[in-house]
């Protein structure tokens, strides 16, 4: 042991944890990174050379999968979890269980289990972020700004921040919070579609059930020129799965994901001539069916019509502004679902079959709440409170900027907004009183197509 190491040992030995942390925080950012790199290197040495350091933001469902998944692939994993006592709870669960166990049921005929744990967990970004080559922010959209603000002072040169899923306006938020770092070439923000995982925690900090790890992904970045580099790195993080870089970030906003699927299915359940019957205030249904396994052709019709409208918007933009992207980079719904759930669909001959025979979609109930005499739609569920004002409003807001009519999207908006106590659509445009609450371009002050497409 060298003299410097001996001096460090003598200094640390009698110090309390608080004193050690305070001393660490007085170091320059570069020196903190050196300390963390040394610690991470030691933590991963027994498993061989680390492929790089990943910092996972948050401690929710996705984090519970990504911690053991990335560590088993040879990455050093740090966790930044500053919400309430999540860091302490996660650390305790992992310590008690010697890691997080993934119960992988992606293939029901070949169920697998494996464990992994992070090199460190902290609610202090200055501890867990500086060594990270990649930041994984698999978070609800309302949490993105808080996390980006917290990690901003500690990002290393060349870091890539992956936001999953990439819809809901995270590019606008990233430009607002990390604009200087992005322009200086220090940081890349990349949005991913689809959300890689379908998963649920079954025992906090100890066990998570994985129903689906998607087979392929689309990615756009800010700046757009870095999409290829970000896609290559993400492919490595996801075990070699295909990641397609697409053109302008607008293509991610118009992509096929939950905003294409959930509003269509909800309208197929509760709208006119629907599976459960037309919903009106006070109506009660006898049962709460499975959301996907009972998916019917009426829901598929609405889903296809939304798909056609958002693709028409993207094509119009590509035609109006050459260089934005290619029309086929934003996929139609059926080939997209077939691609990301490859191997999990029993009957892909119809769009309905892609949902109701899909192992990755098994077991999810409809967004309903139990009331006296039965069940009613739960308009506080995220299928309403997130998918409609965030991704669905993004479709409509971009359509308005591009000058493309969307009668089906308008119809579904108009039906549900009254039960949600909101006004998003007014006179066929996204200009209602509650637009500022959405994640549409208009809510971020973007009023022209040119401004939307700016890098």
C-alpha cells in the first residue's frame, strides 16, 4: 500500500459517515469522479472488466429490472434515488436479499430467475452520477424535469441521458434544463420508444416480475446528429437488441406507443357501440375485464384509425420539410407491435390477435374502480391522466402545427375530456382551457412547425 493510500486509510478510519460524505462533497467534480471510478472498478473487478457505468434514476418497477439486468451484462450500476426514503428502502431490500431477483416470464415455457445488485445507491446525485457514461431515466413524465435538474451539475463529458419512454415532451424539458450542456457537446439526450419493459415489483428491493423485454426500439436524440452513437450504445445496454435511429425528435412524439393504443382501447370499451356499452355519468358495469386479453375488433378499428392519422401527420411534415426524416420511420401499429413483441404473440394474423394473444400483455385489468354495485371507469388512472393529455395531446398538437386534420383523435378527445373535467379540444383545435396542463408543443410555447423541428 502506497503512502497516499496509508494516509487516506488513517483519515477515514475514525471519521463518521457524515464526515466522510462532507469531505467527499468538498472535492472538485473531477476528483469525485476519480474516487467513484476507483470504487466502481473495484466493485466490478471480480466479474471482469466493466463495460461502462450506468446510473439508474429512480427506484421503481423499471429500476428493479435494470439493476440486475445491466449488472449481469457486465456494466457497473449506480442508482440515484432521491424521492423520500426510496434509496434507504432499496438498499435494505437488496442487502436482505443479496440482490434483486428477476422472475423472467417473457417466455411462459422457459421461466428464468437471476439476481444482481448495484455498486452504489444514493439520494445524492454528486455521489452516484459523476462516473456514469449512461443515465437511464425510466420515469413518468412529471418526474423528468426534477431528475434532469438534479443530475445536471454532475454529468461527465460525453454522457448520454436516455429517457424511457421518449414521449410526453422530454425533449422540450431537456432543452430547457440541459440546453447549455447539449449545445456545448457535453451531453446527449435520447428518447426511446417503446418503453423497454413490462414489469411489476412483487417484493420491494428484492424481487420483480418481468413480463416483456421488447425486441426492437426506435430512438431520436438532441442533438439529432448524435442519434447513431446513442443507438449503438443502447443496443449494447439491451443485450444487442436492434435500436433504430430516426430523424427529427418529432418522429418519436408521433410514434406508435401507449397514446395510440390506450385511448383507442378505452374508446372501444366505453365509447359509442362499445364492448362494455356507452358510458354516461353514473353508469356502473358488472365486471372489470382484462384490458388486453378481451381486446376486440372495434378497439382495433379505433387503434388503426389513430395510427393512420398520426402517420399522415408525419408524412406531411416529411414532405413539407425535407431532411426531417423518412415517412416509414414512424411505423403503423400492427407491424410495430409484431416487431417489439416478436416471439410472444400466438396469432398475429389480425391486429386484435396481436393484443389478445400476446404473452407480454397478460394479466392487466381495465382502468376501472370498484363502486357500489360494480365497476366504473377510473378517470384518475394514468391511462387517462397521462396518455390523453401527454402523448395523445402531442399527436393533436403536432397535427395542428402541420395543418393536418385528425377527426378520430378529435372525437376520442371530445368524448373523454368531459368526464375528466377538462377542455383540451375546442372547435377542432388543441386550444382549450387545459392545454397548458398537457405535454403538447403548444404547452411549451411552440406555435410553428419551424420551432417544433428546431434541434
